[in-house]
C-alpha cells in the first residue's frame, strides 16, 4: 500500500483526469472487454453508445474481395485474405467484427485522436476502413502489430454522416487472448500490446485509463465502484466485473444454461458485464454528447468463431456462426438487415441475403 500522502496525490491526479474525461465533447462512449476462461475460451464484448440510431446491419464478407482505402487515387489496395462478419455503422464503415481465424476488431471514439500530417509517398486510408483492413489481412494480434507498427499507410478522418468528427482508436484481440490498442495521439501512433490489456473505453487515452484503474484497484471494487457514464468510470467498473465473473463452469447456475454449455454460460457472463456498463436507452446529456445511450452490444466467441448481437432498441439477442456462412473466395457479400427494426432469434446464418457491398466513407484531402 502506498503512503497516505502519496495516495492522496495520486487520487487528486486521478480525479482531475476523470473530470477531464467527462468534460470532453466526444460522441462514442463505448466499452470493450476480453474474457479468457477455462480451456482457453476467449470472448470479446463491446458496447456501442451513440446519440442516435446508426442504421447498423451485419455483413458476411467472404475472402477474396478486392478493396481499397476509400481515399481517392492514393488509396492503399488489397484483396481480403480472410472472411469476416462485420457490424456496419451508417452503412459506411466497419465498427465491429470477427474474422474466420477469431481475430476481433472494435473501433471506439477518442476525442484526442490526431492522425498527423501527410507522409510523402505513403498510400492513404479512410478511418472507416481501418477495422475491416485488419479483419481482412491478419489472423493474430502479433501479425497485425508487426505489420501496422511500420505504418504502411496514412489514415484520413472524414466527418461522420451526422457531421461528428471520426476521431477513433482501434482495439483488436485474438483467439489466444492476446490484445492490442492502436491510438494516434499528437500525430504519432502508439500501440499498447499485452494480454493484460483486457478492458478499454473510448476516453481518455489508454495510458490514462490504466493509471485511473490502478488507483481504483487500491480502493477495492467491493468497497466502492464509480458509477457515472464517463469513460474513466466505465473502465473501472468493467475491469472489476470482468475479474469477478466465473472463468469456469459455475455449478450454481449451469443447470439453467442451454445444453449446460460452459461456452454459453461464459457468453452470458460477459454479456452481463457489457450490460452493466451500458447506458439505458434515451439517457443523454445535451451539452455532453459523450454521455450517450447504448444502442447495441456484441460478444464475439473467438474460440468457436461466432458473433452474438444484443440490441438495446428491441428485446432480442441472436448470433451468427461463421462456420455456417459461405466465406470462401468468390462467394457474394451477404447482409442481415437490422436497420428497420427486424427481429431475429437464435442462429441467423441462414437469414443473411445477397446484397451489394456498402461503400466505405470516402476521405480525401
């Protein structure tokens, strides 16, 4: 335990950071958590918090698709190596997804994100494509970090369809439980890469999130957990809850779990964590758009590649198993339409329909 005087100093700094995090005018107040359980089971959960419906649909995107960075003639180009299931935002970008190798990518808001000035000779990419690029090209966090730390392209950040800035950071996790966070702050890329980085929120930058959480760990979650909707408080709550849920079969509850499946129990546990850090629908603060309602949640099973989707605008939770989709090269893109309030239950792989691929949000100088 630190000496009391030092503890008070750290506490004051932490409170200042938390106040700053709550005062910024960000818009996406999302939370992400990685669960590692018995027999190597790995799940990643996230909340999507936003001030309005985003017309989100879920896409089945096969390998072999030719893509570019949606940044004009200087765009980076590639052909997707892996098939994936992606949740689109406004039908202009991938906000969340999992590929057939169990790699998950989540985009979260970061007010202070600054992608820097043009680098001569480098191809470019719209930030709306960033997560999909990772899902298309990498099987593991190690692969993605090794490639992206070389900064093979420059990211451009066009305004979102509702006029808000697309200042974002990216989290990825894989089937081994490895995790990395990519942030551009002050024009420089910073990568946080470690299996211990299981929780992140949209605000503040990840270094500050870790410092805040360190302070609250000393306070102890059973004594008091901060309860506001700021990113700093959600980070602390998610960290405590994630560390507390069972990581193996729980005999007190397993009888009521479908098929008495540990995997299903684990998904329910992680979905419970994500619901616990969600903001109820309709709650918002007009002058602080970072305090927005949760509109949907996902849990990705990376051991048995599957995406669970939990909507806040309807009382249904469903899933799609990647093994039940045709993600081979040459297969068409397919869409599970959600934007009109459609209802689904259980496995939905057979509900996806052929659909022309959406166009990523373009970005030019």
